[in-house]
């Protein structure tokens, strides 16, 4: 685990340095370099993400939690990470307005996905209150 973060940080710092050097002469190449390395870092983490998902599934099954709720929560987390990644790429390209729209879209989609979970929680609370 510690070696992996050192590799990721090292790759990020080397890329940052290269992008700063190249940006003066070829800004488009510097941008593409940062996007490419961002994708590589994301791909590097896929194995770790799948381990976490497996653990969460095991915990949910042992706690008799409805898998629909776990899947919804995982989709919400996925939306948050993907929208953040897209917004950061837009910011790196100097498109702060587009980045803010990506973030807004992610937040709205998260709210929409959370409605069934919020409904279930409210129903559970109502059932716990004595009549």
C-alpha cells in the first residue's frame, strides 16, 4: 500500500514537472499529458476499488442489508468520483464554467439517486414512532 502511493505521487509529481516545462511551448501537449496520467492513475486504482467493493458486499450480505441500497450507494459514490474527475480535467483546461456545470450535474444526479434511500429511511422512522 505505501509503495503504491509513493509510485502514484511520484508519477504525479514527474508529470506536473513535465507539464510545466512543456506548457510554455506546447500547451495542448501538456494538457493531454496531464489527462493521460490522470487516467493511468485511475486505472492503477481499479484493483483497489474492486477490493473495497467486494468487502462492502460481504459486509452488506452479513448484515442482511438489501443489496439495492448498497448498489445505489455505490452508484452515488461513482457519480461523485467521476464528476469530480471530469471537473478537474475541465479546470486543468481552463474551463472553470464547464467544470462547475459538471459538478452541478453530479450533485443533481446524486440527489435523484438518493431519493429511494431517503424514502426508505423516512418510512422506517415513521414505523418506529408509536401511533
